[in-house]
C-alpha cells in the first residue's frame, strides 16, 4: 500500500504542524502541571476547522477525508495530547457518529455547534462496572411516552467538564441484553446532569476527564439516535472509527518523541562527539524510525480503507494496537536517549511518555484489540479487508 498525498493533504499537515508549534507548544508544560484545560487553544482549533474535519460542509464541517484528519491528529499529538484527545473525541466519536447515524433534524441542530467549537461533545459509554465489556450497561433510559428518563453514572469521560453535548449509551430494555441498548443526545444544561470532580491523571493531564451522573434526566424521544435497540451497534461502529483517531494520536506521540530525540542526539556531546555518532544511540534512533514508519503505514491504511467505504474494523484495531505499543516503547527510549534531561519536564519527553500509556487503554485496550484481531485470524478473514 502506497499512500499518495494531495496538495490539500500536505496543506492540512503543514497547517496542523504550524498550529501545534505556535499555539500549543507555549504553555503546554504548565497546562500539564496544573491540569489546565486549554480553553483558548481548543476554541482556536474550532476556528481553524480541526474539530469537524470530516463533517459535510452543509453542517459547517471541513468536508475532508479521514487521511486529512489523521495527518492533523499526528501533528497536534506531537505537541499536546490533552488537545488532540479533545479533537479526536469531537471528530471521531461525536461528529462522525452523529452525521453517520443521526437524522437530518439532529444533524442540523447540533453539528454546526460542534464543528465550530462553540460546543464540545463527549461520548459517554464507560461505567464503573462496564469498561471493556460495553454490553453491561447499568445506566438506564426508561421509555416514558414522548421522552426517556435517564439515570446512571459514566466514568472516564473525555471533555466531561467542558462539553455541552453528550452522546449517552444506556439500557432501555434489560431483557433484550445488548439489543435493548440505545444512544441519546443529551445537552449538559438539562436538569439532572451532574459533573463530578476532574480526574488527577498520570498523563493527558490537561484533558477534561470527569465522572458524569445522570439523575432523572428527561430526554426527548427525538434525541434518540437510530431505531430502538440500535445503541450497542452504534457504539461499536463509532469506536471502530475512533480507534483510527487514537492510533494517529499514538503515532504522533511516538513521532514527537523521536523528533526531539534526533535533535537532542545531534546537539548533546559525549566523549568528544555528538551522541548521535555513538552506535548505541544511532541504533536506537534507527529502530525508532523503523517502528514509527511501520505504525504510520498501518494508521494511514486504516484511514484509506475508511475513505474507500470498505470494512476497516480489523485495520483500525491493528493500527491502534501497534501504534499504541510503539508510542509506549519509543517514548521510553526517548527518555533514555535524553539521559537525566529526559527525566525533567523541560525537555518534554517525560510528558510524552506519560501520555503514551493511555493510548494502550482508552477506546479499547491493547488486549481488546488483540481479541478483535485474533477472531479474524482464527476465522480465516485476516486479509479480507486489505
């Protein structure tokens, strides 16, 4: 597979790189240290068109393809992953899910607000007892005629405190199991929506991660996405595409750490020459470059399949798995290359190492991705979508 970039692709990549360097890099260490949500920077991302890249222009989006989105995610993620995860959730989970499966009235009402950055969206699936097992939803949505009443708790919600719209996955009919699950558009200003304390995290510390409580929240029937019982299928489809965004984030983390390592290795001298000239460091850089390029090809291929409207479920799982493992491995190596300097915040690589860990966990752990891939292996369907 050879990925060919158009002039538009290259322009998007350059714009994202310039934005990350000029707008996100200043202050990124302080935002991480003090767990500050990048309100002004996220607003600027909306103005630049980074929050609704794949949405049709009729709804205020950029009308771009998935590859453009991946290229922008990679560049943003080299610098600030608290911003890139906000971008990923808004693009992949909220806007794409709403545009693909919502009705025209829902799209016209909410997408222009989300693509502009006037509103930020959140995807509310995980619960205290339902993480990887998304079928075990305890949040309930009781049918009450022309509306539903939602009660329950959602955990680890990205954009939880800054969002104006939630897509909430809830159980309507427990007797039907996963076929009784629905997805709802819930405005956070509605009575009964309660935002819990911000989580104090290892990485992506500027990201707005909260527990959300729904206490007798009245949701109009017209805010259900799709037919009754479509919610679980909706969540799985949305997460499959979302994995491409997180794979691109992981790729950006690894690539950012690599770029900093090359720069440092050429500047730092030991035993009379730059440490890049020592084989021990040169070989590390060679391995980093090779593995990052392999991850990049997997990520780009998953985006290509999605743009071709082909099945990309396994491709996105492979990309997410390998890119996340690569991010973790290469950021550790980046800290090692930097030596003692790598252990302090000023040189950025320790933050990237902390950020890398979450890519192995959210939107489907590495173990879940291996389950998805192994099913294809064992059923002989490994290469069908390639």
